[in-house]
C-alpha cells in the first residue's frame, strides 16, 4: 500500500466510529472471528482499544491483520484502522 492510498483511507476512516472494542480479555478467537465476519460487509474498520487492555495497540493491530488477512492502515493512540478490499465487488477504489 502506498502512502497516497494510506492517506486516502485515513481520510475515509476519520468519520467512522469504532465498531469493535478490545477490552481486558484482549484478543480472543471469537473477537478475531467477529472482525473477519465484519469484513464481509465493510472494507474499512475502526477498532478502539480500551484503557483496561494491557496489550500494545500496535501488537493487537498486527495480530488482527495477520489473522484476518487485512492491512493495518493506521494505529493512532488507542484506535486501530484496518482495511481489507472486497475481492468480488470493491466499494473503496484506491488512488494509484
């Protein structure tokens, strides 16, 4: 992913509200599966890491991205933005 594409996705994600929250239990298989299922309807997902989660947001982002075959767009503070294009019908067209 180029920096131009990343900047474009960051702009789109700035208006999104987090649809998942990582809490004290951190990453569970059910949590990862729920995110993977969310990629069936959305291409861009924002995740909030709560204060009671002891894990580093960067590590969480890399683990979730690896398990869901998505890409980390940005980790800023306790917010994670992930992108996974729809293979059949992409809704977000990235600039070249």
